[in-house]
C-alpha cells in the first residue's frame, strides 16, 4: 500500500491489485464477539536502518472495538479501569494478529509492537460515534517500514497488501498466528539482511534450515525423534543437515532436495560452509567446490534467503506426501 507516485511504472495487473492515490482499505470484522474496525493511515514511515529517512506509506493504524457497555464513568476508577482493560486486551489482540499477518504472510520486516501493553492514545465514542472521553497515554505500537515497491528480489518477499488478499487478513483476525519457529528465525534473518548484519543473517538462516530439517525428519515425540536424540546425545550418530536433505531424504521420501532443486541444494551447502566459518572463525567466507575462499556479498546472501525459502517449501511438501515403500524391505 503506497502512493502511486513512489511506485514507478506499474503493469495493469499491478495497478488493479494496488491501493493507489492515497486510498487504503477499511477492515470490518468480528473478533471473538466484538465488532472491530481497522483503519490504516498514510504518513511518513521511519526507515529503521537509515536514521532520518522516511517515505510515504501506511505509518499507523486505528483499531475501533465496539462492546455493549451499560455504564461508562471515567471518574469511577475501579469500573473504568476494568472496562479499559477489557478494551485494551481486545485491541491488543487485534493489533498483534494484524502485525503478525504483515510480518509473516506479507514478509514486511520490522513490524513488531514497540510496546506490547500500551497504545498511542485512547478515544471513547458513544453509539452515535460522538467522542465522550480521551485518554492519551503510551507509545506508538508499530510502524510499517518494510517497503515492498518496486518489487524485486532485494525486498526478500516483502509484499504490499493486495486487494485479492483482504479476505486472508480478515480471516487472520480470528486466530492467533503462531508461526513455526523456523519461520520466526527466517523473519529475523530477513531483518538482519536489511540491517547488513551478514554474519548474524548467516547464522539465523542456517539455524532456520537445521530446525526445519530436523523437525521434518524427527517429529517431536516420535520414536525416531527419541532414538535420534539418544544416539546424538551419546555421540553415536552424526548426520549433517546436508546429508539429511540428500541421502537420508532419498531413502526416507524417495526423493532428495538435491534432485528436486540442484541449484538450491548447492546454495544451502554453501550456506552451511559459511555458517561454520562464522561460528568458528568469525568470518563470513565460504569455499565452493575446489575453489578458494569467497567472501560473502549481498547478492549471494539474498540468493541464500530465497533458497532457504525453497527448502522450507520442499520440506513441507515431502512431510505431507505419502511415504513411498522402502526398496530395502522388498515387496
């Protein structure tokens, strides 16, 4: 969502999907029995990695929660405090889900609440939408500096809210979003890349892969997981993430990431080689097959981020696919 003047030339399809000329959606839905209206506001969003730099974007939002209340008396401290807490919990629930949708579904970075228990201001309205009380207090909850336009790979999948996905946003308000830990790590890696923290990004991307790989092969609580943990704790087995997505995957799933995505497999291999150098030598370098060490650069780091995304998608596909018969067991 952004001003058309900042977008450059857009295709007809992009124009149809994009909020232009200052228009923004107003989301109306019901969340846990409460009537909720979400309004987005244009402004100057602060760039979190370049101090003093701003750009026109959705810089804030207003959450309007409607409840049935018989008595409203701000001078009654006990009654008002209890009522305010009910509204605070309802509004915060919506804000948390809203920001989670932008961060994990649209890949907009740096969209976490600055302060989880306070809002910028409160306004109380009656049935006729007449303001009857204002209680300014707190900090701005969040801003939206992840700038998705113009669309290119350097944006790391950060996406503006398209019109065709408004229904997904409405649906996301009905439940708490608890992304898998691998997606949380990947989101942190994305932010580290935007902040040019190469070594931190490498470590986070590698852990993202490792967590996803091992939870795919050894689901928590399964006999395989218990056996693997026992053997690993007693140093009886060593299986690298690269081995798991290649040779072990071929045996377990009938296919491997190397077969499905040779370029992606090579990139993940290089990522883990670089992770080892970061962990043991504090240097963001890696060796390609038979070649001298190469220093990690920004385009390569971006490429690795997308390759990790491809690996996660592949792991999801094989974990939900029917398990093929084991040829070693015969028919």
